[in-house]
């Protein structure tokens, strides 16, 4: 299962977006890799949640590209 950290509430609960926002899952922050932050892409494996830095970077670049297009000056 792949998830995106939508937000962190009260510094102890991460709200994960599953399947493009089709479902949300609340997970205690202590169950996630140390340093997990909003926007991180996570993959759930048998050993627990792991960060996917490559997917996170790709997603961040796509969002920045869309943001730049939106506010592009002509």
C-alpha cells in the first residue's frame, strides 16, 4: 500500500491519503519513520511504513511545475 502524508495533527497523528484521496487513514506518528513530514510518500511493507524518497521528490517536482504554470507571468 502506498500513502501520502496529508497532514500531521497535534504532533502525534499522521493523516495518510490512500488511493489519491479515496480513503484516509490516521496513524500514530511513532509508527512512521523518524522525520516523516507532510507530503512524504510512504510504502507499507511487512516491517512497517517506509519512506520512498524517490517518489516524494518526483511528486514535489510535479507540484512545483504545476504551481509555476499556474502563476506563470505572460
